[in-house]
C-alpha cells in the first residue's frame, strides 16, 4: 500500500519551491483546504437541510445568489481571516474587495481572489460545483491599507491558484507554479490525500465544451470552429460548471470555450477569479488559455475586480486549431 501523502504534508514538503521562506503561503494553502472541507460538508448535504433555493439577493454580476453561494463565501472569509495569512479578499460574491483588520492579517503579504462556489445554478439539481481561488502577493507595503490596485494584477503575477471540485468525490487541484497536483478528500480521515500527482493535460482530446445553445449568437469564426469539432466527431460535454468542464479536459483532453455573445460582448466569465486561476492551472499542466481575440489570458490587464473575458482553454493543439479559425474567418483582424 502506497504511503498516504496528505495535502498538508505535500505543501510542507514542497515549501522550499514556493518563493515563501516564512511558510506563510504554506499556511494560507492549508487554510483554503480547511474551507474546502467545510464547504464540501454543506454541499454534500445541501438537499437535506433546506439550504437550497434562492436567498433572493443577486451579486454584482447579476447572477441570482443561491444560499450555498453565500455560505461558501462566508466560510472562505472566516477561514482566511482566522488563519491570518492573507490581508484581503476579492470574491464573486462581494461587490468590492474586503480588507482584514486584525494585526496578523494586516501584516500578511498575500491577497486571495475567489469564486467561492462556481456553477451554483447547478446546486438544486445535484450537479458538480466548485471553488476557484488565486493567490497574489500584495503590491502595496505590508501593514499599510490594502488598495484596489493590489487586486488588479495580471494572471502572470499569480503566486498560486487552484480549485476544489465537489463532485462524485471532492478533489482539490492546485499549483504554485511548479506543476499541478490533485488531492482527493478521504472523508473517513477528513484529509485531502495526493491522488493525481503531476497532472499533464493531453495534447488533444475527443471533447469540446461550449454552450451550444448560444451557437447562433457566436461570431462566425467560433461557429466554424465548433462545426469543425462536430465534423471531427468530437463529443460535446457541457454542464454549465466551469470547474467541472475544465477538470474533465485536464485529464481527457479537449477545449472549453466561452466566446462573446450579444448578452456578454466581453464574455461571461470573470477574468480575475475564474479565467486567470484556471488558466494558470491549465498552463502549468501543459495546456493553453487565450481569449477569443487570441490574447493569452494570463497577460490580460485587469482593470476592475469583476471584469469579464472570453476564453478558449484546454489542450494546446486544440487551442492552436481554434486560433487558426479565428485568424482565417474573423471579420476583425487579429
Ligand atoms: P451559461 C456558472 O454560472 C458559470 O459562471 C461557469 O461555471 C459556467 O461555465 C458558465 O457560467 C455557464 O454559463 O451561460 O452557459 O449557463
């Protein structure tokens, strides 16, 4: 029987690879792991404790907010505040970023961006949902008042990123810029255990993932590429949960697309806490991620916390093929 390597052990063993001598990133990653376990507990019993349903509010992006969204956001904030290893958070569920005011947190170098429960519209129908997080070093001096500018950092400046997928099992996948590793939660011991070391995305795959319902609203170059995927007998897999759809691609290969539409001319997905963290993970696993104007996601300037972006992300060969369709058919020179 192989030795069980828990998330905590793995993070500590690899601490020397973080640019973080003091172990603060180590403790911050562990705090996120704890929050993931707490959210997992509630997600797994959501159908039993009447935590389902809409709580009537809506977040700044206009999405109806499900109660588990609110719970997950609050738990992540609680765990990070009490852990004292980050000085502020930007979240899909918060109109503005928040600063932590306890002394230990204020002196931390790190900030967290997150979508505490992505794909939450799936909760009531028992489809997988996920938590997405990214970790940056603050730009302003530790101990001073955190500024909005601290959060407006490109994806290339991410120190770490990851996701927790609450699916048939619960898996935490993260990177600190030295490859990607996956940890499956063993509920009998309450630990995330190393289950998918050194994840590498296949060069190509048999899946494409896009909301086919918007096909006629996509630009011609996207429609031509989607037609090509269909002509090549690729299988369409799309469950409306970014973490789930991209997690499949991480292991089986493929491409995930969320192009611009009339409703979302800049794309629907948020750059700071959805596209950038997922793009760092996919790139670290050997994949590619660009917007539909063929700009690398991680290089995109971030101008506000809830900025949206189009995205094409996944196996490198398939993202390259999408690129040729845009170059060939786009009405706007790229
Ligand atoms: P649509 C979930 O609301 C989400 O933010 C992503 O997880 C998902 O990929 C996308 O939106 C689904 O959007 O417009 O296809 O329902």
